[in-house]
């Protein structure tokens, strides 16, 4: 699939999707990315429909371009959020943490594009069979909840396994990552961590500073023993969770200890005991910029790389 095909499917100018980050990706950020030519995404997370309704109403006053709504299917409000997306005529629904199968017919009937986030070829094929318009193949380099395959290995296998556009995600923060994703056969990219420091992103300033201060080894994975591994910036919470896992604490005790930690970091600015979710690409993020500047920098670096790329066989 070509980049053009993804842009045609989603009615966007550039094949750049902003990652849906719970407690972070709101109407302000999503509208800024959409206005820059990409697909901005509001993240529903575990929020009730009344909260998301406010964001969906707000974004209509900030942009006339397509935008997306990321729905975490494990949320107790998932049914309500899907109904809200249909009611508000959201152009694109992205899903994670489960299968959107039971919602597909209603979403399709409403003219909504459906883009599931997937961690494996088998799930990508299943989503295509259900009628997905595209998939996001997300490698374990990504921030937040992750799978077990890397972007480098996952993306080309998914591209080979389906006939719908594949969006590469995980570890992409600049034009080099974008070029690599297209070389792997992707039709577009999803970027989360770099947009954390966008001027329109309303995440707590201390959270942003953690991203800007990050190095290549700043992230780690906790929660493996619970079956829900999460990539975060290493801090005291991370170290305590890892210690709990090593000591054999039950998954229930670990999840209880970590409950609400993302909101604590993103909204309250507790970067010591909050969960500062970020991808391994955090070490590539060095300055705060507007969403439009981020999109243009990705495109400019990508275009220069493509035009100047040397022949490795010479």
C-alpha cells in the first residue's frame, strides 16, 4: 500500500497519525495535528462518555479537518464511547486492548473509518476480515501498554499479511524513523512520544521535562507478570513495581499499587510516583515545538533522506 492510499482512506494530507495517549491526547492537541495535515486523535482512555463528549464538541470548533477517537476496549465505558462516536459522527475510530468486532457493523453503517491497533499478524488479519480500513502495527518500542515484537520485525510481516494500509508505530520520532517505516512497507506512521512536548499538548510541564531529559536507556518495562506490560520513563514508581514483581507479589497487588498512576503523572505532575508513559524514542526528543513544526520537521527530514539516500551497494 502507498502513503497516498492511506491519505485517501482517512482523507488527510500527510500519512502521520498522532498517538492516542490517555489523560493526554485531548481536543487541543488533536486539532493542532489535524490542522497541520495529519490525523489528530483524542484518547478516551478510561474516561466516561460525558468527559469525551466535551472533547468531541470542542474539537469541532478547533478544526474542520478529519480527526480520530482512540477507544480502549477494556474500559468499562467502551460501549458508551462507541455509541458517542456514532452520535457525534467521529470520522475515524482507533481501537486498542481488544477486538472491535461487535461494534464494526454499527460503525461502518455510520460511515466511520475503523483502525485497530494490533501487536501481531494474526490479529491484523482478523481485523481485516472484520472490515477494518487500516491497522496500526505497534512495536514494543512504543510507550504505554505494549506487545512483544519490535517495530522492525512486526511491520513488514503485517504488511505481507494484509491488503489494507499498515501504519507503523513504536520508536518513531523523526524523519529517519519515518523513512525506515516506509522502507518496511508501511503506508503511514503513528507518533506519540514526540507530540508529548508539542506546545498544544496539555500534559503537565514536569512530564514534558522528563521526555526532554530522557536518554536512550531512560525507559523500562514494568507489569510483565500481570500480563499487561507497560513502557515508562524509569522513576521511583517503576523501580518499586519491578521490585514487587521480583519478590513474587501477585498481579492483583501490583495492579492495585499502580492504579491511577498515569493520571497522577499526566495531570498532577507527580513524576516520582506517577506513571510517565513514553516510548524508547524519548531520547530523540530534544525540544518543545508546535504540532505543525513537528509535522513539518518529520516531512522535511524524510524528504531529504529519500532524495539523498546513498546506494549501499556502491
